[in-house]
C-alpha cells in the first residue's frame, strides 16, 4: 500500500494507506484500492469488497481466480499489478465522470452479498437440510 500511495503522490493524486477499511474512511473515499501481491493471483476478492461496492465507491481489487459473481471492468477494476492500481487510481482521479457507471453497477453487484440476504439463504438451506434429515 505505501508504495502505491507514494507513486500516486508523485502524480498529484491524493491517497492514503490504511491497515483496515473503516466506515469513516469508506464514507470519505471516492475509491478504494486493495493492491495485489505482484507475485501471485488472489484466490478471491477482499472481504471488504462488497461494502465498497454497496457504498457506491469505485473498487480497485486484485485480479482473482474466483470473482464471487463480480465482473471486472463492469462493477469494479481488477488489477494484476501495483502499476495497474496506480494507473486506475490516476484515471479515476482525473476523469471521475467516466467511472460513475462503475459505481452504479458496483451497487447492483453488491446486493446479493448483503448480510440480510446471505443469512436468509443460509437459514433456508439449514432448515431444508434439517427437514430433509427428518424425512
């Protein structure tokens, strides 16, 4: 994170690194980036990705083997390297209007990940399994 922030500062793009994403930081952010490990592809998006999308913020996430229904380039930006994070963040800062649809589609993509929906589906599955075991 710190190297990406440093490179963005060289381009006059405001950014800050944080150990974790807080509600206040998310509310203040126009975009949130989770820089990838340049050595290997991530297994899945960061756990905080749905929160970023639900807030309508642009998400820059590591390119992942499993996307959990997210569509890179449609509802978020997928970066394979830290260089790509810098390029995406610079473009987001310089041309925010061009990325507004990303925020809209991100909100739509986050809906199935809402806790109220996930827990309801889990409860239904547990009840169905329990009822099937009784039969």
